[in-house]
């Protein structure tokens, strides 16, 4: 096979993979065409003849300089922004044009707002070699996924990328002990995020850390950040590595709730609503305050209402 043929073959594989990924994101695609210098197809979003209908052409060129992918369409449309995210790594948000780093550790947590259950912090090492696979399996902010989707993606991530994952679980008894000593949730979270990152520190070569912003005041150990760029962002789940971390942390939290509910014979609830207070009252009545203290965060105002 000549160099020209090899480049053309690479272009065909590239565009066929793009079609598969885009279809898995529930967008419609047109027929794949082969032109003299490129392959191309259309992507459709919305109902034809409606105001919300958009179509975008994706072209993969092949030539002496290699393979190049071009997107042709309304640059302000959400469809173009999504395709730019898939193909170029550009974020599909109007407020930022930051490119996703080629490799970094992303962190997120789950459970801090729940009366019952642990706080779970996850760090995930991301690099571009797994980018297409993460998009393909549906990795995105866990808040945009249902429980079934979260569990399914979590199972895949743990099975295939376990070495990239670091988890710190602070169960209620330990959490209550820490909070009684420190009296500051933010400091506990900073310690846990830093610990989860440190567990991956020697395993991978990276120079960037991305943390989903959990407080207005986040200050990591300066020595810990030597030669590292720290990005602290609201809605950092826009980055695939942070999104993966958010899914893993959420799945672990859901699994804890499922397990404890089964053990107690009482359905525990996420959140901190009046219903959680009533459930806690029942648990205290049936099992005693000692068991209840192993299930809840004692500093929550809910506890004072029991």
C-alpha cells in the first residue's frame, strides 16, 4: 500500500468512526460520500422544515499533509458546537473557548448535600487516547443521566479504566468525626480531593488538574501543586475526565443507598427534604440513635428536627 493509499484509508476509518459516535448521540446522519480529495456526510438535528432544523457537513480530507477534518455549518448552532467538541475538543458552551487538555486528572464529588450517606470523591486520569470511547459510551455530567445510565457507564469505566480511577469515601461515622474536629466542610472536601489526586500522582504523567468548583474558597497545598496547572471551574463536568469522575462518585453513592436500604428494609432517600427527616425518625425508633448516627451527617439541621 502506497503512502497516499494509507492516508486515504486512515481518512475513511476516521470518518466512519465519527459517524458511529454521532449516531450514538442520537443525531441523524446522511449518506457517506467519497469525493476526489475527501469523504463527507451531513449531520441533521431537529425536524425538517422546522425553525429548529440544522444540518452540518462533516468532511475528512486526505492528501500529502495527512488527514484533516472540517465542519461546515452555522458556527452559532448547538449542533456545530457539539461536533466541534467531539472532533476538535472544543467545549460546546458559548461562555468559553478553552480547549480540553490532552491529559489531566479531573475530580468531582457526590453526597455533600445529602442528609444520609457518605461523601464520595473521585479522581480520574484522562488523556486523548480514550476520548472517543468516553463519548461513545455517553460520558457527560452525571446530573444529565438517569440512575440506569449512571450505573451502566460506571460498570464500563471500572471494568476498563480501573487504573485511572482513585476514590476517597468518607462514610457517615468518619465524616461526623472529622466534622466535629474541623468544623468546616470545605476543608474536608479539599483534603479528600487532594488525597484522591495524590493516589494517581505517581502512576501517570500529567501537568494539569481540573476540579469541579465546590466552594468559593479552595486552596490546595502549594507543594502538592509543584509544576501543575490547577483549573477550578463551575460546571467542570464539561470536561470528559471530570464528567467520568462525577459518574463514578454518583454511582458509588447510589450503590451505598441501595445497599443500606436493603439491609434496613427501609428506602433511604437522597437529598435533605422533610421526607429524609421522617425516615430518620423511623430508623431511630426501630434501631436506635447509634445506628442512625452511622447513616446520617449529624451537623445537618435535619438532625435537630428529629
